[in-house]
């Protein structure tokens, strides 16, 4: 990591902190007046959201999990989710940490069949946008509609807050489940994966290929996001709200189902609208049709980032329906 990029991140982080605090003071003192009755976001919450996003992105940049551009965009993603709900923060943190660990798992094996393999799995701004874009948009809608409120999942008393919360859970569980499936399933499976559309064996690394270890990993990846969401609810939701809300442990199951569903959607898209081919010279799987590449599946319509984004959007829209069906 160059000193120039590190200095740039430090400078932007400083500007971000100053701008965040100035915005809060301007909004509540100069424009609205500082009174307990009208204050919707507490000073502690605003400062915490600012500090947490800076610390986490700096850590990710230092550990080479985020590129400089990825860290800069992650500042905004982390700030929005932390400001809206503590559960959004805990889910995002677990997604970032667990997916980074999964990406670095058995890298020497992944090098053999991934043409676009990157040492350390460093995420740039585009990957951050495609993985966190839907969750960020829903968190902004949460702030506009509900405010900064740590509410449990309760569709009967807080329908909109619960819908948006489950949408964010679904988006993050989808991305984490898909990451776990592709990064762990591809190296833990003893057999070649099966193409989800034709059920024929395909080489490891083929888009749309699924395996039993991969599907189990996607479910586990979603469940850990659900558990993180649950811990956020237990640690921050008011006791009076918890007393009237349904059993919150179901959130873990919902997260697991969202992780599995997101991975399946991603595989279906990968097998149909994302090209996979085998380079004759290197033997690695590539996503661009060119001379010397033998087609395996799919058409060159979407790339991997686009597939991740579409999958997270669809899963985020379906997950609230799953939560409703489970009596939340």
C-alpha cells in the first residue's frame, strides 16, 4: 500500500469527520434549534456513526481488504447504515469481516482456476457499490421514513421499519452468502460443481456452478448476518418495543434463507447472462469471449459486479415477504 494512497485516505477521512460534524451542528443548531423535543438524531449517534465508519474503513485499507477507492466509498456506506440502526451496523461489520476472511481462504488453490484472481481479495469502489449499494439505499429510505430508530422486527406495529430492515438484512445476507459459497465452496468441494441450469459438471470457477458445500456455506453466511442483526436488536431496541414484538430469533433463520436464496439467484444469473469460458493456454476460467477461449455457459450480457448487484436487489425485495410468512 503506497504512502500516497494512505495519505489520501487520511485526508478524506479528516474532511469527512469535519463535514459530518458541521452538518449535524448546522442542521440542529443553526436551522432547527437544539431542543430535546425536536432533536431526531442524538449527538452521540451522529459522532458514533462518523467515528465507526472512519475506523472500520481505515482498518480495511490497512489490511488490504479495501483499495483506496473502495475505502472512500465505504465511508459513506458505513455512515448511512450506522446512523439508521445499530443492527445495520452489526450486520455490515460481520459481512465485511467474514467475507474478507473467506476471500483469503486457501488463496493458493483459487489462483489455479481464477483468471481475475487478486491477492488478498482487495475490494475497489465498484465492488463496494455493487455489494453495499442496495443496503445503503434502503438505509437512507429508513432514515427519511423512520428516522434513527433501533426498532425490533415487528410488521404489526412497525411495518415500514420492519420492511426496510428486512430488506437490508436480505441484501447483506445475499452478498455474504454468495461470497461464502464462491470462496469456500469452490475449494472445500471434492467434486466439480454442477451448472445450475443444466445439471452437468463444469470446471471450478464457472459462473452458475453450484455444489453442496457451496449451498451450505451460503446458508451459513446468511445466518451469521442474521445473528449479527439479532445481536443489534437485543443490544439497542427499547424494552417496551421488545415486549410487544414477535420472537426475534427467527431473524437468524430469515438471514440463512436470504443467503441461500441470494446465492441461487446469483447462480441462475451467472449461468445465463454472464459468460464463462476456459482459456486454452492457461486453463483458467474467464468471463470474456475471445479467440482461444472455449465457451462453457452463459452470454456476455452482465459482468460479475452487475450480477451481484441484481442479486442483492432481488433478494432484498423478497426477504420481507419471507419475514412476513414467518410471522414477524
